[in-house]
C-alpha cells in the first residue's frame, strides 16, 4: 500500500477505471456474440443493425481509451468482411 497521498489517490482512480473498463469490455463481448448469432442466422438486415450498434460501441470504447485504436479498426474490418460475405 502506498504511503504518499498522491499515490493513494492514483490507486483509487485506477480502481474506478478498471471497473469501468471491465464493464465496457463485457458489453462489447456480448455485442460480438449477438453479431455472430445474427451472421449465423443468415438475416442480413438484422446483422446490419447489430453491426451498426456494435461498431458504435467500439468507437465509444476507443474514445474512452478502453481498447487500442488498431484493435478497434481490426474488429471493424472483420465486421464489414463478415457482412460482405453474407451476400
């Protein structure tokens, strides 16, 4: 445990950020599963709607700094590739 006041505060701030980041990552994993189910279902309209929500959530996570921008771009590319392969 830190003794310096600023170090104690840093521990508290990091704990809050950790909880927030875990919640965001969990939500993204849930959206990824919904997208995979929509792709497996074969309905392009539903898959497109889910993909739009999923990419929006990814962009929001990128702005918050939860996930690196290159990882977000890679995931968005995979999403568009999966949608294109449906037709």
